């Protein structure tokens, strides 16, 4: 159930208990338990293939868990992709994932269609209420784009824009629905150091945004960003939680260093050059990572 459109929120609590996911013989998640308290930023880190995106896919209902349970605000939660926005959950994809045939503004509006009150018939016949809703949505999309500093690109086609701008548009599309839980999958991937600093500032404001505060789950390879913005970090390796705690606790945990060093050794043995940047279209990198092995990436990611 969604709160009234303008009601202030302070984020949603999410719990995963003993969640497992198998893809045939491959165990992608193994007995994973974690909690995202309201208004907190929880990081999920781990080498390539550790199961981070799969975890997001479970929360979004794209991948059904083979075992375990989820709870949202204390209630049992069986995620369905088409109900996420209504439940106050939004996500950005690993990569960008904008619709190439829509303008920037339309892409952002697409993130909030559930908030428009017009029914299907009204929209179909272009009745006044539908116009009003669309105008309101358009204004709101512009506001969010302005908040992220990219409103001047409102009428551009995403393909013509620099990668960093497209990443912001993707974030705007997630924020327009005023989520109470936001899942960010590698938001810093492919960004410059300056853009990452700005992203870090933005992420830390999310739990206290006026009228739209949210809890955040952040998957990210960029360690400086994770360490600087997260309240709590969960470390996955081969689908298992191998460590969890504050940034300082995780940084000092030998199991974490070992997991990353192990990944580097494997990468060194098997890899070609790191995969290059950024995707081109919707859904890119959305669930199944590419099969390329790799060395440390340009953004510091350790590729396995
Ligand atoms: N749809 C799928 N079908 C089969 N295997 C999958 C699928 N999605 C993911 N996997 C496998 O599950 C494991 C976890 O993948 P996942 O994408 O969750 O890793 P990740 O931690 O997000 O990695 P990265 O840092 O590279 O994005 C990998 O071995 C991957 O190949
Ligand atoms: Mg991933």
C-alpha cells in the first residue's frame, strides 16, 4: 500500500531471512539474511558474481527465491515486479537502462505512472482529468531532473547524452515515484571521481529528503563510496554472507580482504582486459552479468 502522494516518509524496513537462489546447479545466493532498517543506507559488496544483483532481483520479484522469506515493514512480502512502485520500492539498474525511444523527460515520467490518478478510460479518451495528471507528472519529472542538475536535457534523447548524465536520469526515474526503499545497483560504475563525489553527497541525503525520505540498499564496487555513505555493509562471496558490520568493521575483516584478493588472483589467471563501460539500452546488465572474466576495472572493481 502506498502512502498518500505527499506524505512524508522515513523509509521502509526490509528483511531477508535465509534466502537462497539456485539457477540450475549454480547456487547464486545461499542462506542470505540481512536487514535494511528504515532511513538507513545498507551497502552490499563482494567480488563479481557474488550474487549482489541476484539479491536485488529477489527483492524486486524478478527472481523467485528457492528458499527463505522476505519481510517489508514487518509484514511477509512476496515481491511482484508490477507492484513495486505501489509498495514504495524503486531500483536503478546496473548500467543505465533508459528507454532509447523516449525523451529524458518521458523516461522519468515512466517511473511514476502509478501516481497518475487517471483511469485507463480517461487516458484513452484524453479526458481533462488525464491531462491534469499528465501535467502534474511532467512538472514533477522536471523538478526531480532539476534536483539532480540535468533538467536542461529534458527533451534530449538519452543516446545523445554523456554517460554520467544518463546515470542521473536513471536515478531521477527511480526517485520520481518517491520510493521509501531505493535499490541502487552500481550507481558509480563508469563515473568520474568528481561525479562520484557528487553522487556520494546525493546518496547521503536520500534518507532525509523532505517528503520523500527513503532507506537505501547500495550495491557498489567503488569502495571509497561504499565506505563513506553506508551505515552498514554486508559482504557476499559466492552467494554467502561472509561478513557484515560498520564500514570500519568490514574494512578490517580479513575474510573480506581474502575474498577480494582471491578474486584478483582468479582474475589474473583467467582474465583478459576489463570489460569497458556502459551499456546502451534498457535492461542491459539487468540480471545476468556478462561472462567476461577480468582484472580490476577502471572504477576499481575487482573482476572475477
Ligand atoms: N538469470 C540467471 N541465470 C543463470 N545464472 C545467473 C543468472 N543471473 C545470475 N546468474 C549467476 O549467478 C551468480 C551471481 O550473479 P550476480 O549477477 O548476482 O552477481 P553480482 O554480484 O551482481 O556480480 P557483478 O559484480 O559482476 O555485477 C553468477 O555466477 C551469475 O553468472
Ligand atoms: Mg551485479
